[in-house]
């Protein structure tokens, strides 16, 4: 079906009206303001593997999705209200622990690898940072790791540096989709944009962010905006991160609550948890939906190999999803639940695909779309993500708050952000298209 602007608006309105509630909950306390509480730590072993620590009040509990991969769990330490999303990986090892501070989150398909294979030159570069031996990966409170981000240890995130005037609250850090920190040190109040990278031995100073797709490999590039790879962090950047932190601390609470209600609800095809400042009642996915609607079969299937969460309205039946959807896929409609995802007949959805939303935006996809491995479809503030019929999204590509016209091809590891692509468009691999203009390329 051709998704015109009028059709898109009608689909989103109809979906919002038809969204199915499965379990009514009182709304959780709104996140009116952020208040840090004294740190409490847990290790996700034994009965603390999902709700950590076991028996903690949900207001301070940390939640680890059952699909998340954790190695050497006794060497992982998590603060309060941390949310670990589906298919995230926290890979600790002897001599390489992972510490994640309170009010942080590790999004879908993000990887924290504390003890990777290294080289002599990489080790020599990292030595200049004076990271204490045995640090592994140290992450301060209020750190956001977006979808498909990676941190390669040893690394320190959110420690040191000074506050900046634009942030009148506690410090924070964000890594956006596909960003990487490799053997580096990020001070507090920093950001790494989509597909950007901070290389071994680099220290990113407070108040700076790495621009999309840039690969920072020298300290001069990290320190001097005139070299074109970093730019000052703005108040808008900070406020966006604050909203993400508020949403994800709510998820830690409400997913913990839902797990304690019924463990199968946090597996496979299941409800969003509801009860946060950005969602109301719990809602469940619909399969076999009529074209462009949410009129179909409400579906709970804890044994499904991927995660489909909340108000996702799929034209495919469960049997068809078993054939077309790969492993490690996360279609997570738990934040902007007022505008459900309307997903047309899937051509192929390869492993590691992520859908996510912001409030009052929504996602609409057409028929016969092929989603490449580890691709991401994400709405943006005030802008739905729309992928029309017969589109091909390359492996690792990101669509953010954009419309991809019918028959278009988005190349491998390309970003299309806040852009409306005409039907039949081609975006070359590793290209960055932002605001309708070619911004540059992914440099690594």
C-alpha cells in the first residue's frame, strides 16, 4: 500500500483509537523531577538475575531483561533503577569487571565488552589515560547507552571533568544509536552521536559531544571543535537525555513489577509494563491485523524467539512471523504507547532489528519491507518513522524520525534522520542524511 501523508495520519489515529489494553494498572508516579538517592549495588547472580537485588522494592530495583546476555555475572555490579533492555550484552571477565551506576540504561543490542582481544598499539594508547588496572568498564550514574551501541574496555564513562552551565542537575552521558567507545574515557556531561566513535587513549572533555559518524582518534580532534569532529553539548541535547533517563528508570520499576506479577509476561510476545510517565495501561501486540489497522488477534506468546512488546499491530500472523522474523529482534512499543506501531506484511526481518518510539510519534511500515541485520527504525520528537512498501534497509542502518519512500534502498550502516525520502531513492552505504541534506559519511 502507498502510504501518503493523509494515509499515515489516518493509520496512526486509527491505531491509537484501537490499541488493546490487557491489564489495567494505576499509572506509575510521574517523573516530575529527578532526585538521586543513595547508591545501592547489586550483582545479578542467582535469584537476582532479572530483578536485582531479589526482593528489592520496585521503586529502587534494577531490571535485566531475561534475553540479555551476561558473562561472569559475579563481576557485574549494577546500581539502583538500572534498566537492561532485550538482547543487551554485558561481558565481564576475570580482571575485567563491569560497573553500571544508578539510573542508567543499556538499550537493545548494546554491548559492554570489558575484556576484548587487544593489540600492543591499542594497549599503549590506553595506557596514557591512567585507567587503574582491573577497572574493566566503569560507568557513572545517569548514563544512556542507545540501541546497538558498544563499549570496549578498559573504559571509563561519566567520571571526572566539571559541570557545564547548561546542566543545572546531576551530570549525565549518552551514547546514541550505533556509537562506540573503544578504550577511551568520557567525562561527565558528554555525548557520542549516532555512528560516532571515540578511539583508544582519547579523553572526551565535559561539555563536548562527538558529531554523527565521526571517528575521533587523536586528542586534538577530541579537544578542538574547529577540527570538525566535536561540538559543544547544548541544553536541548541535555534535556533529551534527561527525558530518556526518566523513561528508563520508569521501565526498571515497571518491568520489575510486571515480572513479579507473572514471569512469562516479560518474554517473547508480551505486554508493555504500563505505569510510567510515558504510558498508561498495559497493552499487548496484535497479530493478523487488517491492513493499516489494529484490528486483529491480541497475542501473548512467551516462547517466541524475539521480543515484540506492547502496542505493536502486525499484519502477519504468528505462523508468518515464525518464518519471516529472525532472532534477537526487539519491537519495543513501551514508551510512546499512545501511537502504536502499525507494521505491514514483513518481507524479511533479519536478526537484531530494533523498533523503538518516542511519545506522540509512532511507527508505520508498509508491505514487503526487508529489514537488514541490526537495522533500527525509531521515531523522533514530533516525527513518526514511516517506511513505505518494498523498501530495503541495509544491515546496521538507522531510520530516525523519517519517511522512507516506496521502493527506496538505504545502504549498510547509513543514517537517515529527520528526512523525507522520495520514492525510489537510494542512500549509499555509510552515508549520513540529516534534515534532508547529506551530512557526511560514517568514518569507521
